[in-house]
């Protein structure tokens, strides 16, 4: 027995599928189907080194699944300007002429001292150049990208796809 649904009924069914499908594909839920598949492909990558896989349904390719990784970054050390003694810095400023101070916002001593360093090469009293080290990061697993072609999935499913779902997806007889 088949019945025609009005737009609101079809929307309610679609919203239900959307919610249920969202729970299945949720990458943040470790118990979701997507997380289980991600773990399986990660293990496969660790065994084989392959980063891309065909997604097959009943022997037909319907899409691809690709492993994603972050890029490794080397450790980085750079010089950064920092004020270590604001009193010494203020006394250093006292020795400057008013015109030089007026060229920059005099109410921000640290920025002015850094500006002066970049402009003149002179490090203000009460300031130093410190070393900042950013730790190296290893390449790490970020997850996977699943790309499927809707028409290919519907074709591969064939008779296994119930007519109501095929109709909701835009295929088959509605």
C-alpha cells in the first residue's frame, strides 16, 4: 500500500533521516559509525601506507576515502622584543628630544622602544631581545575525507534501496 505524502510530512521524514544520519556521521562522537570507519582506515594506513581508498558498494565504486594529516613543523627560535625594566626605559626616554617622542604614541613606551630599535638599531635601556622557541610538531592524523556520488550509491544499491528512501533521495518511483 503506497500513499502520497504532503510537503510537511515529507519534510518531517527528511528531518528525521537528517538527524539520524547526522548521528551516524558525527566525527566528534567516538561511538559513531564515521568514527569507527575512520579508525579502520587509520589502521589500514598504518599497515599499508595507503592514504586514499575507493569506496565500493556491491563491487561498484561510489566514491573515495582519503586520509588527512597535519604537516610537520620544525622547531623555531626567533628573537622577540620585551621590556624588562620600565623604570630604565622611562629614563632612557627622558634623554630623547620631544620631536622624536612625538613621532610615535608617547603613551606606549614598549611599542615606542621597539619602534626605536627597528628604526635606529639601538636597544633602549631596560629592554632586551629574548629567544622564543616554538616546539616542533610531528605529522599527525587529522581524520579522513569521504566523497561519495549520490547517483552512484543509488545505482549500486539497486533493489536493496527501499522505494520510499529512493523517492526521498530523488530517485526511483515516487
